[in-house]
């Protein structure tokens, strides 16, 4: 049974192969933190606007911004979803690499496919962030 375990050289090779995905995983974690922070600000703004009474003639016009804020929240939610998919697929990639090394399977193709899937999900997350950022500045943001 001990002879079936991977050698130190094989494990070191797998560790080299999962270095880039590990950095990606760290970047995605930081990115998710940024997305959640932006989402919290949007939700807080929606709550403030919802607290404005209809009798407040000066500030009631600010409530017109709520649909735009809801659209931003939807885009951020989608971006968080895709970033989460990126993190999950990246973790699967690392697991596949180590399990493949243990059973002495060729892991390069599987890892490459998972890495491409992870990057595609990350791109989708970035696209949603860009879309949200484009609509984030609006005339209503100038009013407090």
C-alpha cells in the first residue's frame, strides 16, 4: 500500500501546478469581499430611501432612485454568485490535482478544463461588476 502513494516529486509537481489556482482563490476571496461591501452600501441606501415618508415633500423625490438601486443589487448579487462559482471550481481543481496524483492519473487535462471554467466564471463576475459600476453614478447619488 505504501508503494502506491505518490512520490515526493509527484506531490511537488502537483503543488507547482496548483500555485496559480491558489493565487486565484485568494484574489476571488478579496473580490467577493469588495462585492459584498458594495452590496451592503446599495441595500443600506435602499433602506434609507424606503424610510422616507410620502409626506416629506423635499426628499420624497429621492425614492425614484429605488428601481436603479435594485438593479444594482441584482447585478452585484449575480457577480457574487459567479465569484462563488469561481471559488468552488478552483477548490475542485486543487482537489482533482491532488487526488489524481495520489492515484497516478494524468490530471493536466482535467485541471486545465477546471481552470478555464473558473476563469470564465470570474470573467462573468467582473462583467457584472462593470455593469453595476456603469449605473452606480446617477444624479440621485448627489443628494443626501
